[in-house]
C-alpha cells in the first residue's frame, strides 16, 4: 500500500471495513453476487470535499474508497483462508478458496485501488475520458426499429428541447450509470436510453 494520506482517517476506514465485512458475510443467499450500489447504499459512505466537483467525480471517489476497502478485505480473508472475494465490475462475490483466481489475475486493479495516489490523481477531465472510453467499449445492443418520439427521448434523458451537446453527454453518462444492467438496471430501459441518446445526438 502507498504512504499517500487516505481521504478518511484510519479509525474510520477500519470501521467501514468492519461494516463491509459484516454486510458481505450476512448477505443472503450466501455466495451470491453482491451489487456495488447495494454496498454503497448500506454503507452510507460520505466524503467531504472543500472544492467544487461534479456528481460524476464524487461518485468515482465513493467507488474508489469502496473498492480500496474491498481489496483490503480480499487480502485479509485470503491470508486467513476464509474465502476468496471475487471483485468484478460493479459486483463482487465471496467464493470458496477452491474457486480463487490465480494470484496474478487481478493484481492490476488491486494495485490501482490500494494506491491512494490514484484517488487524488483523478480529475474531471480524466474522468470524462475514462467514461467515454468505457461506453465505447460496450457492445451496442440491437436498437428497436421504431423511431422514438422527440419528446420521449428528451424525457428519458431529462432534457429540454434547447439542450446543448455537453448537457446531452452529461445526462447520458449519468443515466447510463444508473440504468446499466451490471449495476442492477433493466436491459430494456438501458436499450431505450441508448436509442434516445443516439437520436438526440443525430438531431443536435
């Protein structure tokens, strides 16, 4: 782990880690996948920042602290031979040790989240670049054949007819994070959101 100062005091981080361990061990049915959003909601993680920042950057910081703690738990439980905490994209699962990944399978992400320098290095501009790259890598679902009415597309993204391109992209990112199936959203709603975004993008 890095020597860079954590955004929360050590006793608070230890308390949050204990709460997370209890949430994971108490999750039913046992060994079922647990959503990131479930853990964030139950943990009630709040970070205070003196500088003005976007909702996206605030969400990234909460996500980073959560995953930092999850990788600490993963190491701790492996050392105790308690089980293997498989940490994926917006999901995790406690597995028996017999199903543990090879030691080097997850070291890249583990190193990233255990280093507080990466928490502080993230900027609004860099986060925009990461999110844009993430959405471009997603496979495009088959769009419904019917053209969506303009008013419905606007309503799905919470926009007015005078929206700007920047507002459209920001609204799409925010809604896509909420509705993505990997985060517990419905596949159909996510497909409709993508259709609305593409139509508004072309008409803008």
